[in-house]
C-alpha cells in the first residue's frame, strides 16, 4: 500500500466522521443557525452548513475511489481556508494544548490534500 493511498483513506475517514456525526446530532443545523446565521450568512446559514458537510462527504467518496481527486481537493481546501478565516484564525494556532480551536488542524489537512493532489510535486508546464 503506498503513502498517497494511506493519506487518501485517512482524509476520507476524517471528512466522513466530521460530517456524518453532525447529521445525526443536529450539529449541522446548529452550526448554520447558531454560528453562520449570526455572523452574517442569514438566512442561508443552514443551507451553507449542509452544503459544506455534503461537500466533505462527496470529497471523501471521491478520494476513496481515486476519482476527481483534484476537484475534491480544491473544494475541500476552499472550505478549510474559509474555516480558518471565519472560525479558527481568531483562536490562534493550536487546536489543543497552547490554545483551543486554532488553525493547525486545517493547515495540516490542507497540506495533506495538496500532497494527495500533487504526489510528484507541482510540475512546470510548457518546457
């Protein structure tokens, strides 16, 4: 089993668990109503929250199937960057330890997604 396959599986598990749990414990609706709507996305907060979580599920499936990996990666990276901007940046770097709910986890996921999307690095075209 190669390293990129392991990373694809790991990220898929993370995206699925992060999304599916919220479908059954009202977490997605709460995120939409109690956070997104409150910071200016009303009345679309719940729709956006569900869109984010569904994009995570679709991305996880595509990563597991090794299909449309770059598209799934770009969408997920966009969501993670928006999470950094809207939620995590104000909390600092650390998720736990030196702080709480910071950017380090999203940063790591972004780097791992880039490694999955570009396993041999960024190639210069036109040479």
